C-alpha cells in the first residue's frame, strides 16, 4: 500500500484540530488512552516562550519544517511549542516531509495476529505499553474493540499494514467469494470500506494497489481515498507471475520515492513501476542454507531506503541457539543483493530452540518480528521476538504453550506521523529520533 498522499497546506491553520481526539463516533482509538486531549489542556502560566508570535503564526512556521526530526526537536524546545506540535499534529502532517535517514523506533507499537473465534488480536511492545497504558487492559485489545458495529470478527483477516493503516478482508464466511476490504486506523478508530464515497479528512489519504491474474495478462487496479473509488482495470506489461505463484505473493514493500512496489512470490520478487505499470521479476538471494528459496525470507527497506531481504544465516541440522543470526542482504546501485550484514540473536533465545520463522519487517521503525518454537514432542512453546535494527537488541513479546500456530497472520504495526507527534503530549512520549 503506497504512502498516503499529502495535500497542499493551507496558510491558515485550524484552531481546534487535534490528532489525539477521538473520531465522531466516540471511537476507542488508542490515542484516546492518553491522559487528556492536548488541545483541550489549559495554558499554564509558564507556557509563554517569550515570542510575540501567535499560535497560528507559529503553526504555519512549523508546517514549513520539512524534517520530522527537526519538528520533534521544536516540540522539545519549550512547553508552548510542545503543546502546539502535539495538539495540531494533523495539520502539521499535511506538509510532505523528508524521509529520515534512520529508522524511527517509537513508531512501532506491536503486532496483530489472527484469532479463530474473534477479531484479530494485538500484542503490544513494552515501549508502547508505557506510552499507551490502555494497551495493557484485560482482555487484550483487538480490532473488534475499535468499532461497535460488528465489522470485525473471527472471519476478518489483515492483508496489509502500512503508515498506521490496516487493510482488512472482512468477508464473512468461507464461501463468500466477493472481496470486501476495510481500511482502518487503530490509533483513531477511523475506518473506511472500499465502497465509501466521501473523501476522508486530510491527512488520512491513502492509495490501495491490487494486482491479479487474468487470462493472458496481469491486471492492475488501485483505490484512491480522495476520490473514494477504484480505478478502471489496466493491463500490466513486462514479466508475469502464474496464477498459483500470484497466490503466494506477500511482504509488499513500497519504495520511498513511491514509484515502485515489490512483492515476494516464492523465489522471486515482482517489481512493479507505478508510473508505467511495467513489471519485472528478480530472483531472491539464496537463503542461509544455500537454497534458491526459503520460506524464512522477508522484504523491506534499509535505513537508506534500499530494498533488502531478511533471512536467517545457515542453521545447523542440530540447532544451537548461540549460533543463530539474522542476515540482511541489501541492493545497491551496483547490483541486486550486494551488501550482507549478520546480526546475532541467539543470545536472547532459549537453548532448546527447534524451529524459527521470520514473520514481519516494520520498514519505518526497523523492527523484525520472528517466532521460535522450543521444547520437545511432549511440551511445545511458541515465542515471539522483535529485533531492532537500530540497537541490535531483541525483545520478547509473547509466548504460547501447546501445539498450533497462535501467531498466524502476524502483521507488525507502526503508527503514522500524526499519531507519533500527538503522542509527544505524554510525559513519557517518544523523543528518540
């Protein structure tokens, strides 16, 4: 799902907009777990920054700051600027900003996973739980708690996650062949289905891309939220995937210049140019075990915005935890799959690991989610971990005793820039850029 479109910023900012406010349905978005709406907090006596500029003028100046890290630094300057940046995050994020040269770790909140008899559930990271205490409530949060119209249930499956938005397949029943998608933002409880006609309020614009096989060609359609409709079906040119191979596509990645989309399909990467609808196929790098294809592979973007493949380094037949490492192979201007880096993760795993599986790559925050199965045939335990590519630290997120894959359909979740700036209102809000 390509990044959200940013409309041109008006020179007259709104006076009461707040990214932390719940939507009109009294939603239960996670931003509502903040101690209070920063836009409604009374101004303190020491809120004066010593400048004669009004709030409106300062907001127009802040809107012209094109680097997110600089905007966060502005927020840390004084109480007044802190209040303005967090309270008017939605307005400030209408301005396109430069992509940071490093991962923004605080964007990551945790992951969603499929539940057989309920809406997709959520598991929070420790850092997210400190910023949003509501994520620790019992029972754990799920998509079903965001809206009260029964939209999400055990049949709902997340098919994409990007820029704070989830794309959810909400077909009810196994025999319902009609595709029905819903795009929602868990941070605000805002949801839109693919038949919505009213444009969403900025900066919630997004574009949803879909490719599928037709007899003799590959078809393309896209949904634009500002128009509230799907495009006409178009024919892609170039390399093609067969019907069976198309059904295996996953791990979609959008280039930072928004001109290309990458999908992994078994042992190849489908590369689509959005400007010309021209596609190409590129073979994945050999896995850590030397195989042409290994299911333990993910696609993502490096800190420099280059396409990379995430795999495990060679795993011995008799697995030893202290030898387990994750390998990042990055494309460069010279050639595909050029630079290789290995990160040790075995020191954070139990000694009786018997299998490993890569699950998700959060491209903005730089977290890789993976699972490990430990124990023997009499007692199995499945654990979920998150590796930070910034710090090389591994965090344990959850565990489950017994057979079966509790973490099926795992999708990592990162909030968007609006929610990130609004969360600065909290005393423990993310400051690290």
